[in-house]
C-alpha cells in the first residue's frame, strides 16, 4: 500500500487513551495487548483465579483479579470489570470476542461509568444480537435472507407452523444465539420437537434467551462472511470475504481468505450487502456479516458485532490491523483506509488448534500441556495464549491457539500450512493438529469443497487419531499404557521412534472430593466402544446435561443416551449397540470423567 493511504496508516495518532482494559483471556487478550503496545497505549489484563499464571496476564502492563474461575463470577461479571477499570484508571475497554463482546448491557454500563466501549453502539448490538430482529431489518433493507421466520415462535406449535412455511429440512435457531450455539437441525417433522428443545436450552444457557425461530436449512452451502469497518464519520467499508465452510457442530475449524469460489463480481456484490447491512443499523467499529453462498446466490445469515476469531486471515491478505482500526474508531478518529485502498493479496488459511479429539467426534480434551513449540518461518503466524505448563481447563472453550499462514495462492498456502502443522508440538494434550493435516491433504480440500462428508464420517475421523490415542495390538487387558519418544541411529542415520507400551507400576492419585462417581470401564484395545462390548464409556470429561432414556429400556444402535456438556459444547452420546439398558449410571448434573461407564447395554 502506497500514497495517501500508507501515510494515513503509518501516522501514529496522539494517545487517545492512556490505558485500555482488555475484558478477556487467552490468545485474543494477547492479540489486543500487542496492538495497544504498538500504538503506545497502556494495557490492563484481568484474570480469574484459575488464570493467575496465564500468559495473557504477563503480556499486559498491569493485571487485576476478577474472581473465581466460573465465568459468571469473573469474565462475565460486568460490575466487577467496571470496578476494576475505574480503579485502574482505564479510559476504554476492549471486550475481545465471546464473553461480554456482544452484550449491549455491558456496552451501556461502560458508557454510564464514563468508559469507552471499543465496539459498536449498544443499539446496533441489540439490533443484530436478536437474530429475528436482524432478519427483519435486513429484509426491510432489501438484503436477501434465508427463507423463514422473522419473529420467534411462541411455542412448539408455532415452530411447527414456521417449519411448514419454510419447508423441511429446517434449522431451529436461538434468537439471541451465535457462534454455533443454539442451532439444531430438523430433517423432518418428526425431529422438530427435539431440535426446538435443544436450541431453546442452549439459548437460555449461553445467551439467557430461550426464544427460538425456524428457517430453511440449506444442506451444504458455503459459509462466506464479509469483514466490515465503520466509523462515526459515516465511512463504511469492507475488507473482502472469508470462507468458513469447514465446521463441526456448526462451529468453524478452518477459515480462509479470499473465498475459493468468490469472483470479483460476487465480491463486489456481497461487499455491498455487508456495508448496506452495517449502515442499516448505524454500525460503528469492526463487524462481520455472515452469509450462505449457494452457487451464485448469497443469503444474509447474521451479523457478529465484534472482532471475529478468524479476523487474522483478513489481516494477512489486506495488511490492515483490524484491532487498531477498532481502537481508532472508538477514539472518534476516522478509518485509516478507504474502500479504494483495500487490496487482497495472496491467500491465507487459519487452523484452529483446539483441545479436541476429532477421532472421538470432536470431544473436548482438556488437560495439561507438558511441552510446547510453535511453528515459524516465512508467512507463518501463531496467535496463542498458552505455553508449556499451561492447563486447558473445562471451564472455558477448548482453543489452544490459531495457526495462520499466508502465501501467493491457495495451493502454496496449503503446503505452507501442512509444513507448519508438522512443526507444531503440543505435548500431553490431544488437539486437532492430526485432523487438520489429514483434511488439508484430501482431494476435497484441494477442490475447494466444503468437506462436509468427511466432517460427518466417523470412520474417516477415527483415522485422524494420534498414534498414542489407542493401545497397541495385543496389549494386555487392564494394562495402562504410555507413549515414549526415542531417537535411534541406524547406519549413522537418525530416526525418531515412538514406543507405546505398559506404564511403570504405580497407582493413580484418588479423585478429589467424596462424591460417588460412575465406575471406570475396563481397559481394552481400540479407540472407543465396540459392538461386542456391553459397557458404554464416556468419551470425555464433563457434566451430564440431559438423560434421554430410562434403565430397562430397549435401545437401538445410534439412539441418544445422554448429552454431556464440556468446554461450552453439548456432546450427544449414542448407543454403540442395540439391546436392553441393563445399567444407567448417570443422571442430570452428574460429573463424569473420560472412561466412566455411562450405561451397560445387554
């Protein structure tokens, strides 16, 4: 970028804020702190008791305790955050993403306390935070929306009527939802009640809003979103699109920019849809208009009134620091770039390095990181909030880091990403690294497909298991195994060898607390329950949210047994065989660990 645009971007403005409090944790807190430092602004971190030693605490100039690990008592505690900000002398608060980032009451509380909220006006948050209200506004503004309701259903009967009008299959969506939460699909009328109840339950839990509306479910669209920036001077621009079609449970795992199936004409068209949408609600700051691409058609889905997790890929192809623009706009400055200045160069890909076991249907896998080494080299960026010794706790989402690469085109960027994934080491933790390596090597990815068939193919996903995820063939039943790495030289050539074998003698420490736990299953070879085994073990640690069956019931393979909540995700546990439910060891609210026997099916 050259000329006047470069001069505007390189100009360092006078300090508009002395201090900015970052009301978040992990990688996004570090990401924001880095930009604040480059702008010459002081940064204030906040943390929960469990995050006292977290890297984001050290990254900031100052740090203050919020409270216990439970989000409601720390990162979601509006009164406490405002109190800390005032006491520390912060003139502004950056919310990051998640937690309070899209909370209009928080934005108002900041204003009432004389603190600048680095984000959009609360009215815009409310307008777009309600998915039904947003659909209504967009329809009135002439923006195409997915066929369906523009008001919540009053009850299940109302949802049935909305579904009939939209046409099956339908999506039941929480009115205040987002980020894949509060989203359930009903392929037919028989599935609607379960989908409606599930969406309402998640809506209440994550957004304190159990209202649900119904819209047409497009079975295999591309998820294409547009990054927008707007200031208080009336400037509204877009920074091109991101393709986020690779998702599990309607939550993104890989994102890229630009979209592989978006040409210049469509980019201009959907860019106008996005800027029109932002202008319709008097938007200010960074935001993202999400949509569904079906061939040449594009439908408005929702607007996220915050910086997105995947904003990094847009930064890589445009060279624009989105967080910096947020701060400038919040300070009353104009955007540093115009629409004419925006130019997309090359291709960027982001892989979310989550603590999840893809081979176990993306079950959360919290734990301690014993060793940690990030990839480096040309065109490689890592936004992380962990280090060796960090704990990935079930209290928060399972993200360890975001790995982003850039290169001249999609093919080169893919090869660079595969190289970077090979370099990435996260010891002691199961992550999505093997999954990312497997899916980026497929023909579907090379062709720019959504890869939905692979994401839903449990047999294919089992093939992404790390070598140490299962026991070796012939291992003795009941024996605990460990994996050890050795370096061996043969004929002067160095080889890395992994040996999986029986662990050294010694008992495990007892579980803290005196509560009765479900029994542990017997160890056996393999990565999950087989049809020949009567016991159904829990694939993850979490809390039982719902039990769908009763002891003594006849069940068929694939029937829902229970729902376990872990790391902000609901995980459906289904019967691994047909038979009679001879034992049911859990009830709603039961805490379970990975390997606990949930039920016995004879």
